[in-house]
C-alpha cells in the first residue's frame, strides 16, 4: 500500500493523537502510520497508508481539513 506524507494546520485537536494513530483504516482505506506535530505552530504532519492521493484528500475533507501539500513517499524502516 502506498505511503503519503501531508502537512496542514489544525487549531485544535479534540482526540488524543495516539488514538488517531491506532485507529483502523477508514472508509477510504486510509490508515495513520504516524503523526508528527508542533502544537505551538498548530502544524501537523501525517504519515498515511492509503490506496491513492484522492483517498488522502477525501480522508481529510471529512474533517474539513485541506492539506497544504500531499506527497507520496517511500518508507525505509
């Protein structure tokens, strides 16, 4: 399954970040691999496993989030 990295601002997170990472894939087949964030700047970097870029866009849209960018990446680990 392809891996994507995206960045976006989130002014407030109402869920525990660990809970988000541990959640099963959603209806678009998107699963969080990891989340990196800077709370002071309200910036989140999501590492996602997803069938394609469009699935990542739909995943974020259901939370009214528009990533600044999304790119497919290769994970070495």
